[in-house]
């Protein structure tokens, strides 16, 4: 990956719908070499997918929570059960295995407190869940930024 590849990745993180012609203008290449580089970056797995960032309020999501989860056991069966259940919960928009006092950190969205209560009831019914601890997001202070690129 060279400087041009890095520049392309920075640009498409901010403007994913940019045409190849517009991208080529921004990075100083003609469209054909730019398209070849973009295709190579996709094939090599640098670009995982393209997606739109939606306005949460406009689609009925009023609340964001961060939920720390501890499991009863760290046996493979408990981990697998929990991760399978979480994968199907539409309210969970991001999830991480973390170090520290809890095993997982989940980012959860809900239209309201009643919706979040229903989510927590579902989560407590998962047999492998020992404990949950919740943080309500008051206000988002930074939105998704382009990832810094360290590989050269």
C-alpha cells in the first residue's frame, strides 16, 4: 500500500458514494488506474463494505446505551450461545469482547426507555449472562471518523 492507496482509503471513508471519476480527480490519477487500485483494495480486504450512515432521530432511534455484560462461564458453549443471541438482536449495533471487569461491551439503540427495558429483559433471559451494567448516552460528541491508516 502506497501513499495514493492511503489517500484513496481516507477519501472513500468520508465519501463512499464518490464516483471513480471523482475519486481519480481527488487523488490525481486517471480513472482507469484509480478503478484498478480501488478494485485491488476491495479484493485484498482493505475495504470491507460500503454503507450509509443514517440519522438516528429520523428513523425513530432516540436513545443509545452502552451495556457491559459478564458471563457465568467462559466455556466455549457459553460464549457461543451469547454471541449467537447477540447477533440476532437488532438493537445491538456494535459489540466487543473487552478486558476488565466485564466480558463484553455492547452498543444498543432504542426508540425509548420501554424499548430498552424489553431489550434488557431479553438479555437477562440468556442463560450464559451473569450480570449487566448499563450506561445511557446523554449526547454524542464525536461521530464516526475516518480510520487512521498505519500500514504503509
